[in-house]
C-alpha cells in the first residue's frame, strides 16, 4: 500500500486551519533567510504560502550573505522579545562564517517551531514533551498513525543520524516503545539489519534501499529527495523494485515532503505565552 503523504497532509492542514480559526490571537511565523540560495528561497516561499492558506501570518526577513553573526543574533533576540511573533524559523544552510549552532541556541525554545534548540532536544531525549517536535519525524509519526501502523514493539531501523531526522526520529520511536537501530556510513551488514526491520526510515540522500534488502512485512519510509541523472525527483529507495515486495511504502515525491510541511504548520499554530 502506498502511504499517501499528500492526502494525509491535506487532512492535517484542514484540522490546523480549523484550530487557527478558533484562536483569539493569530499565530505569526517569522522565517529568516540569509543569502541567495535558490533552493532555500523556494522552501521559504512554500512555507509562507502554506501558512497563509491556513490563516497563520507569515513574514520573511531576508539578509545578505555578508550579514555578520552578531547582527543575525541580535535580530533573533528582537523576535524572541516581540510578543506578536509566536514562531521563529531560520532557514538552513547558513553561510560558513555564521555558527549554525549558536544561531539555533539563540532562538527561544517556546518559539522554536523547528524543534532544534537544546531545550527542545533535551526534553525529547529524557522523555518530556518538548515545546515543539522536529517537523519531519513528527510528520512521519502522523503518517504512520493515519494508516494505523503500530510503532509500539516494532523493530525500527533508521538509516542516517542527522540532528534533523535520524537522531530525533530514533528518540521519538523509543518514546513510543519501539526497538531502534540507527545505521550510518560506518554500519556493517546494513542489508541484514534492514531485512529484519518492521519499519525502515531512510534519510541519507542517495539510493541505498533495494529490493533484496526488504521483507514482505516491511514499512518503508523514504525521507531522501534528490534528482537522478535524468533530472527526475527520486529518493533513497529503489521504489519500482521495492514497492511490490513490501507492505507499505512512501513515495518520492508525495510522501514525507508534504507531511513535513503539514507538521511544521501544526507547530506554527501552537502559541506559548
């Protein structure tokens, strides 16, 4: 069965819109964009459009690539102290002269809609509810829940250990009582680990999951998205060969991507005093 992220995301966005419409104070998401990265501009504009469709005010603050780290941190602190701003997102990547970790640590945890600040990451790690969950792992769990795919007791294999997907996904699975294996470039016998998995989440950005690796009861979540040699969008999973073999699979595009946006909008609709 295909895990239709586009359809599920549409349902979630409708629910979020209803929630936003019922609020006395409207959420205001501010996105900071540094530099002239064309892909980043597309991502930022898509987030703005998604927010506005469901009644969330969205502002974009653009800075040149030459902005100093000090100036950027000062702006973030201004937004932290602005009661009219309920969510802050700094679009990555940032120029090399700016310390990404310092930028993330400056954002107020109660406005950190990406869920990347140390307080939100730490709360997740010790089993407390963070102010915000990271958008992609939260979107994946929303997708699994919609299809009533059990996480509790599942053997989950995550390929990739990024701070954005792999690590928080592992923690969120553990908090849902799954048994988790994290795989990466140094993992030995990757195929054996995937073969025994109930749920596989691949987030490495290259073709890595092939037909012989999976079993008939596998649930395959493909987070990777990139263009192949022909310029076609594809993911980490060899979809045409894997799809007939497994129980569930998310496509690229139309799987995790829409769920990430829906999850981010869900976060942006939450207001903390």
